[in-house]
């Protein structure tokens, strides 16, 4: 049965804002976008804007309660080592409980799709249960091909019941410093969507290029390949449109050219990069080169939340700070980054990312009631700079309401996830 949503503004992203706009939905698909005079009022949201659901191009739902772990550690590799040790203290049910909270937090931030790197696969079950669209990239580590593929196969089998048209599986060789070239090749041969972490920190790039630097002999390191991550993967044909690379903070002009020519996507995570002291990614330069760029929250382990509005603002401010120009990134560019840009980066732009007839009805409604951005001057700027999870009224995935601010039940989600966090914080026996 067809339904209509209307509001003060509809922001299609692939077209100009529509005043007194409306979106028509039938069978989970957008059938029309126009004015409420043309389509009808239907369910009307006053002092609000209707936007495409955000597409979170890089997340780790399993880390939803990791906030503050290792904050301020001087070395990025020490931070990683702390997380490896702490997550070894919990079991499968606790991974799922944490990921369920993370999925709900994404919906409450207007996120309808995630591209999630998941060690255990719990994200797949959580997303299926909560109603989030997800590409779940199962993580693998190390230099041993057999061990890596066995870990992947076990995780893939475990999540099989959760997989559907809406929740799909990919693979994530973690990073060139933690995964050997042979394992990357084996992952690529599976023919699945692939995500990896590239050029996140200065010390990472130094280690990959020289085998030395400040990292030392951490157990998770593989042998240095003598080149940057983008150079290594491109040289062996392992970059392509099926790959999304998270971070890409420390990339030079040659790396950027390789990313652009390969068609790989990049997930920009400005809050995480700032919190860990990694730096500011060259988003303006990546965009100018034609790289497909999206926006990701990373996880509360570094960012400290799945709040896409905070991420939007961080992207704007970081781009302006790096370029020292207030026009380096404008509100419409930021909104595009978090919607159709992210969808393009993960290869789903034909299905989601804009309010376009024929695409899935993945929609969020943002209220600006009692905000400093009313009366309206620029609705896109109002959403980007004035939005927050507290202002998300409702979130729909394929036309089905998956989150409503007034009715969503949080108690059990928070209780179960907090119990898992307590286990991770308990002193080792």
C-alpha cells in the first residue's frame, strides 16, 4: 500500500531541496518525490526535513561500548594491542549484545546502511534483528592463508541465518601491516566485496615502507612490503571498485592517483583520525582526483559514537582547517558525502543514497524544532549543522519504520551491552 511522507523540506541530494516537499513510497521503494501539493500531505512533519538515510561507509558495531578504551595512548599500535586483549575476554553472545546496541544507535542517528568490519560476524545478526541494511565485511588477520580462510569460513557459517538481500557478507583483510600479501590475494579470489584499512597513521606508513620506525616488534605485524598500502595493493591488482579503503589519511599524490584509477572507494573518518592523533585526510585532493569518497563513523573505540551528524560537522571543519578556507567543504557537499557519496564508495549507489524514484525507501526525518536554524534560511545547512540523533524523529528502511524517537525501547539494549563492557574492564585474573 502506498504512503506519503511530507515536511517543510525534502532534500533529495541528487537534486535541489524541495520546499513543502513529499516522498511517496510503495512496496519499500520510492515511487515519487515532489511537493506536497503534487503528492499530498500524508504523514506530515512540521519544522522538519526529510533526507536520504545516511550510509555509514565504515563502522565497527562490535565496539559500541568501547568508548574511552586507551584514550590518549601515545602510540597507535599500543591502542590496537589494548583492544585485541580486551575483546578476547568476551564471548559470542556478548559480541551480539554490543552490536545490537550499535545497530540501534545507528538507526537513531538516521543511518539506514552500514559498511561494517566485523571480527566475529555479530553485526550481521544485530543488523538483521534491528532492521539495519548492512554489508558485513568479516575480518581476517595474519600471514597464514589457511588460518585466515578458516576463520572467515567459520564466521561466514555462523552468520548464514542472518544473510538476506538486505544483509550481505563481504571480507576484510584488516590492513597491510596485519595481513600478508598472500592473504590479501586469497581474500580477493573469493570474489566478495572487500574492505581494508589503509594509510591511517604516519607510523603505519613508515613501517610499511621501511620496516622500521617506532612500532617495534608487535605480534600482529606482518613483514614490511617496502611500499605504502595503496602501492602494494595496486601493484598486485588488489584495488578495484569492489574495495573500500578506510581512512587514507597519509596518502601522497601517487597513492591518490592509484586509488582514483582503481575505482576503489574511500571511507573518510575524521573524528576517529582526530581522536587518535592520526591527522586530517586530504578529502579535497581525493575528491578532485575523482576518488569515490564516503563518510564513516568508525566506532566508539575512537570516534566516540555512531553519530553521523557529529561526523558531518567534523568532516566540514577538518576540510576547512586543512585547506584554511571556509569554502573547502560546504554543507551540501558534506550531506552528499554521507549519503550518495558513501553509497557510491561501497558500490550501492544504484539502490540507496538519494531520494530517487526506484531506489529503496531508506529515509530519515530530522526535526529542527526549537533550533537556532529556524525560521529556515538554508535547509541543508540547518540539517548538517543543527542535526543530532536527538532530532531524528523516525528512520525507515525499505519503507518500514525501524526507529521512532518517542517509542523506541533502549533499556535491555543498554543493560546487556553494559554487562559486556564490564567484563572487558574487569582486572585480568
